[in-house]
């Protein structure tokens, strides 16, 4: 896991899309190379370079635990997306000292 940018200084909770919008306006924000993507959740607008989960398909890991494995491309993508997001959430937890 490698953090490419940390936008600190925003007090409290922020609406999902306001964070990347503000970051994109920052001169030091590292724009992605061709073929690279940011993993985002469904609160972000669909934009080039941002991978969000498929809607109307199972997403959360606990939805896959007690039932069958992913049954479609969309569910397989969401399963992997959710797994990666958990890694990111744990990394942020460690960064915050929780």
C-alpha cells in the first residue's frame, strides 16, 4: 500500500465528491499515469481514472460469506473492489493510529 497524496486539514466529515474535487485543484496533486486508477466508493461521480463498484450487484464481503461465490462479472469485480477497499480502510486506520 502506497499513499500517493494526503490532503490534510479538512475538519470533520466531508462529502465524498468534494474531496477529489478540491484535491484536483491543488498544484501538488499527483495526476495518474495512463492505465492507472483510483479506487473510489459509490459516492463519487463516474469519472475517467476512478474505479467505483457496480450498482445493483452484491458488494460487501459479508454478503459473500454465507452464500455462493460471485456469480457474475459485476459481482466478481465488486468482491475484489470491496477486498481492496478493506485494505485501504485498515491502512487509514493505522495512519490515524487507531
